């Protein structure tokens, strides 16, 4: 208990200074790049008050940026995601660098909904980046760092009320009962409860220290004796191995989960750390450079906005960035799913993993028949046939769809040379059980 209390202010101080450094760097970088279009329309975002589900309930058509020659552009490449990083929720803020009041947190969460930003889960984001799944045009991801019990006791109920998914970045020595886990730390039981209820649990190192070689670190022996040391060579490599690989292994074994994300402590890393993380099987690495994440953001430096109680502007800035940044999304217009007459219909569920997929493109106007392309989640581009007379595009799936949800993206070049795209999602539930048998999993989960 003492260790966590004694150590954390130091960590906070470091976090603060790092964050400041990072925001300076980030704003410099932004200033150097062309500013986002000031006139960009917020029409990209779904309507205020719309359901916060991770899938849109209507099909959308995107008139995106012109197609690059030979480039495979999918509609959701214009989508953008902002990722928020929170720490501890307390009624009385003493460390504003990492704390926030429950009231302010709830207000921020609600305002996402009010402004038409859809909160999606981390795994949906990763699936989008793998071109396996579509996401709404403007999304947010909520993450919590370090594993505080207030995240379980205070933040999670608020998120559940709003129907928001969440990701927890845990440093394993900070879990309650471990060498750095004091009375305010989250417990393994609480983490297991979160896991059982769909919370995404990911890695944040073992001991939460600067991972770069040459820094003095606190080495914790198995008997919990702590020594400050500047590690180099083989000794450093062994230590780093535990921070990057050991942390993942422990989380995976203790909770029987798959860990594929790594939040770098303080956002401090270098190519060597990145390389080890990649080899360990992390699909994404997260820093604290807040910025809207696009389809092309490098996965080894995904920036998050660290929200601090004394800087509500960071949250507002993030909201402004995603609302005004251009990405072609200002050209998105929503059309009713009925306009595409898609089959299987948007939101419906088919009983076969080999469905016939059809849509009528006449509502898109005249398109170049040779440019029509169908893309199916889990399959990629499929050899669909298009009949210019009827405007029907169709494809009989020949390889079983593996996911429970399938997104179809159709793109084509319009007469004026602009790219038009349409997408919709349907469910796949191939019933292997004999008809009439009731599944026990039909009862609601606790
Ligand atoms: Zn942290």
C-alpha cells in the first residue's frame, strides 16, 4: 500500500511533465502541417441523440476524395477516431494531472453522445484498421490507465449507463496485492468481472517506468526488494522483456484473454522498444500525443488525449479536432438503407454463412460499370457482377463468413469522376443446432 502511495506522486509528476512536452511537440507538428479545412461540415457525425451503438443503423454513401490510381480505398478510410485516456476518479481532486471528478467525467461522456460522436470498442477500431469492419465517421474510444479501483467502482457504472465500451490499460505490478498495488488499486477479481462483461483489458507494462535503455529504473526483486539502477546490455534486455512480454503473458494467463494493445508508460519509447512490442504480438502501441486517428496513422504510435481535471480544454480541443478535421468526411451524406434495396437488408440477420449479397446502385446516379467494386468484411474485394441496365450489383458468397456481423462496401466512380461509396451491415447466425432446440445462451448474461 505504502509503495503505491509513495511512488505514484512521482509517476504523476513525470506524467505531467511528459504530457506537457508531448503537447508542445504535437502542436508544433500540427502547425507544420496544413490546417484542417475551416469550412468542413459537421454533417459527417451522426445526428445528436442517435443511439451510441458501434454500428450505424443506416447505410451511408460517401462521396470521398478522388480515387488514387491503383489504390484500394474503402469507404471507412475517411472515418476518424479520438482516443481519451483517463486515470483516477475522485470527488476531491488533489492531483489534477491524473484525477477527475465523477461529475466532470460523466459530463464529458454525455457530451460525446450529444455531439454525435460514437463511442466504439478498441477491438472494433483494430478491426477497422485491418479493413475487416466498418466504423461510424466520427468515433471515440475511452481508455483507463494504471488500474485504479475508482475506475471499476465509479467510472464503469457511468459508462455502462451510457452503453459505452471501455479499455483498461493495466500495469501488472500495480494490481492490488502485487508489489506496487496498494489499497486504491484495482483487484484481479474486479478485472475478471469487467472482462466477463465485455471490457477490453490491455497491457501497460509491468512496473510503469521509462522503457528506454540508459534510464535509471527501480528494479523490484522477487522478494520485493527495490533497487534503483541504470540498466544496460543483457540486464536491460531482460528487464525490458518482462515489462513488454511478461506483462502481456501475465494478463493473458491470469484472465484468459488475448492482449493485443500496449500503452507505453509516459509515452516514452524508441525503435528498440517498438520492435520488441511488435515481435510480442501487439497490434497497436499507444502514446499520449492526442490527435485524431485516421486510417493511415502508424499503429506503433497511436495518440491519446490524456484528460486532466485542471485542463478541460484538452477535451474540448479533441472534440473540435475531430469535428473540423478534413478527411473527406465532409462529403458524407446519409441515405436510407432502403435506397440501396440491399440484401441481406441492413440490420437483418441471415441464417447462412454463404449469403447472396445484392444491392441496387441506381440511387447513386450514373456510374462507370467497370469501376464498381464490392468489398466484404473478412473476404476483401470479391468478384461481384454488375448489371448497368438494372443497377444491380450482386455476389454469391462462396467462402463461409466467419464473423457474426458482416459489412459490405460498394464503391464506384460517378460520371463526374468522383468516387461514390455505400456500405451496410447485416448479421450472420448460422444455426448448427437442430431446429426447435433452445440455446441456454439465449438467457440474458449478468
Ligand atoms: Zn500509466
